[in-house]
C-alpha cells in the first residue's frame, strides 16, 4: 500500500483545488490547496430532512421492522400513515437498505414491509403455520365469495376450520394455550387483531389485509396444495415445507 503525504499549496486561487500526483516508487505525494484543507466536512446524509421528517422516518422504520406494517386506521397511527404515503420514495429507499420492500395499500390504509431475503423472514413451527393457513383461507373466502370488507371470525370457528380443512386426521387442533400464544404472535406482527373473551371459543379474531402478503397465495389452488403438504406432515407422509419450499420448522424470533 502506497504511503500518502499531503502538502498545503500556497496559492491566491482560494476556490480552485489543484491536484498533482508525483509517484516515486511506492510513495505518493498529493499536493493540495489551503482552501481544501480548510473546507468544512460534507453534510450528514439525511441533512435535507427537516427535524419532523427525521422523527417520522425513525418512527416509520421502527414500526415496520418491529411490527411489519403501519396501520393507518388504528388509533394513533393516522398521521404516521399519511406521512409515509406522502414520502413513499424516501421510505422505499431507506427500506431497501434495511432489506425490505415497502408497499402501500391505500384502500386498506396500510404501509407494509416485506423481507427481500429469506434470512429476514419468520420461521414458524408447524402448528403456527397451520393456524396462519387457516386464517388465510377464512380471509380469502369472506373477501372473494362474500365480498366482505372486514373479515372477522371466532376462535370456535377457527378450530372448526382447522379440523375440517387442515387437520381432518387429527382429533384436536393446537392446545388452547398454544393457540393463544400463536394468535398473540400474529397480533404482534399486525396480521390479526384478537379480542379475548372469558369463554375462549367466543373470542373474536379480525384477520387483517397484511396476511395476504405474509402468506402470498394468489389462488385457492395454491392454498390447497400447501394445506395438503401440511396434512401430510402431520400424518408423517411428507417433508416440512410450504408452497414455496421454505422450511417452517423453527419458531419465530422473540
């Protein structure tokens, strides 16, 4: 590696930077003007953002990375959603540096971040995957067949769906405690909203539109193939993968 020496050049041309390179063997000399030595450092990368924009950008990134989405219809998030929508170019650029693609679904008033690399995706245990598949099926059925704009079901209906569509060969769905744990995880990542009742089966689950990008099936046939794989896993006839071939045998990070 060449050694570099800098020498100030005494010149009356204060605004002109003179570069000269003299190479002798492995030593490089760089002659610079005094104006360069006294020039201020470059401005911070985000200096063009106002203080309010910097604050909003931080809030948006922290929310997207910790919860997966900004839900503009939820209390306290309307202003942040509006800022995100007005500054989508900034948000997409910064999101790309963090390894996520950022989408805006204005009809549902949401901004969602989707990982671009498998290393950043959730890796779920089998029972959690099956529950999310069941919730996707309920969402798709109500929206596609019934024209619903808000998809709600009870835990009792979810258990029935699990038994009939996904786990017909099993006597029981996930245990009550485990099901609560899975639903709380899905709530934390803005995939559902759950209102627990004294009688667990009466608890209400609202399936949010964010689920359709986390479980990105375009047609019911894709869901059916994935469901068949998981039925095979439960009965010991197939390997642990979903429709995209990604293993789903690990728990999501804490």
